[in-house]
């Protein structure tokens, strides 16, 4: 595959456009600590060399490489190596990384047996993954580990995640658990372990492209959670468990499965405006539209739309027309808002075409985002300072004794 585009910057410089939401809050006190805006929006809380999002430009990158170029031209393993180790590997390096990651997809028999306890209707896949993380990743405090030991544990978590999620799904459906196949790439093996059959190359590549696009995306809630936990010196297993908990929230991990429900409810694309009007009147969100950061097109959605069009079929045709009608409707009814198609819209279409069950859409996202968590956990641990912000007391006035 060809190399990705690497951006030119001045070494050691800070580019304000490389900050999520492109800025820092001006809400400060002259003689005291900074008062952060609600949700810490636009506030810089750490330095990172892992990546960044330029929402006004519709652009994001992995370690100064255009992330869309990486997704087009590289494998999931190459991108993971880039984020975790700092550089795109050459052929031999990618092969070594791929072999290491494949070895970590295998679970001990005791772990598979324990997963049966979590594969229940009342336990979601992410809750099961959170519980299972401690079974496969040692939780020795990061401050007691050297860099190589931390990296090994991070790769254990990245490698085990797709196997654990696939096993939980199949156990919940009364299906046999499939052992990993190290001859397959990370994405293709995940689809096989979930669906029970090796995907066609074009479908495997479609899912891989989705995973490539979602490895990392700025200082999102789960990434921040992982870094906060790591800053305490806690173990890597604990940091991953906390990040999984944050991702399970629908305001962060989202619900791409609901995009398919929306397309089913709309049916004929000519019903789009009628359906959307009723949903908005009921106070419901329109799934697959709008993003907290992007004020230009979401580049992840653009590439996934291209991938979906390449796969073709009735679902794709319906999705494309619904998208066009929905964006026209939103531009008319919310003229002062910038609402774009987000990554969930075509991600749902691509995953559905690959045979991934709807209940596994958000877990599939997790198999990718664990790479970003791993990179941030390692970066935080390498130059750590505990995160200890302050809170502003707003309760009743203190009455002196």
C-alpha cells in the first residue's frame, strides 16, 4: 500500500487549529484558578503528539499523518503501530506488529469459561468487556512498570478486545465460540469470529476502513477517562475498564444501530421529511447527523460513504437518498446551525452489509478505539502528573461557628 500524507509543522510548535473545537476558553479569573466552561469544552488539559482534530476544516490526523490517507492506504495493524509506537512501520515492522497483535487475540481457556458468566441478556457487550478486561490484562500499577512492560499490557488489551466481544456475542446467542485465526488481519478475523464465516475481501476491507477511521479522535470522553485513571498510577487494565465505561454512554459511544432503525422507519426516502419532523417535534435526535466538533464535513463519513457506494445495493441507495433529503431538511429548518452527516450514518450501513449484527455496532467501534486508548495511556504514563482539578463550591453559604 502507498504511504500516507504527512503534514508539515514546525518542530516544537503548537498549532491552535490542532485543538479540538479549535480553542481555549477565555473564562478565567485574574487572580485565581481558571474556571473551565461546561463540559471542559475547548479547554486544553494536556499536551499530546498522538493526533488532533480540526473541526472547522473537517480534518483529523494520526501523529501528523492525514488519518483519511492512512485509512485509504494502510492496514489496521499499520495504523495501530503508528499510534502506539510513533511511526508507520516498514513491511517487516508491520509484519512483526501484526504477529504480536494476533498472538494477543488468543484467550486462555479459563478466560473463555469465565466469559460465560457475562454473556447474559442483562449484561451488555461493553459491560461484559469491562469485566473481562481484568481477566486478560495484568493490572500492575503503571508506575511499577517500565515502558516495554506497559506496551505489552496495552497490546494485550488491544488484541483481546475483538476476541472477547465476539465470544460474548456468540455465547449470548447460544453459538460456539470461535478461536482466533492468526493468518487473518485484525478486522477480518473479528468479523469472522462474530459472524462465523470469513468475510469476502471487499467486505473485510470495508470494515477495516471503518476501524482505521475511528482508532483515535482527539481528547474525547473515553480517552480523557483513560488518561485520568492512568495519571493516578493505576494499572492499564483499570484504565481500559474506565474508558470502556465512558464509551458505553450513548452521548459518547453513540448508537449506530439506531441508524438502521431510522432507515427502516423511514422506508421510502420520500418519507424522510415527514418522519424527521415528527421526531423533532417529539424531542428525539436524528441519528447519524450532527457532531460536537465538526463544522465542516466529517471526513470519516465522506470516506465511508464512498466505501458504501462501492459495495452498492438497495440499503446503500436508500441511505444516500435519505441523507440528501435529511441534510436539505435540516438546512431549511435549522438555518443557523451547521449539521453534517457524522461517522455513525455510513458506519451502520457498512457494518450491516458485512453481516455484523446491530447489537454489535458499538462494540465493533470499541475494537478500534482501544488503539487510541492504548496510545494515550502509554503517553500519559511516560511523563505522568496526576490530574487534580478543582471544583467551585456553589452550595449554601458557610455559617461561621
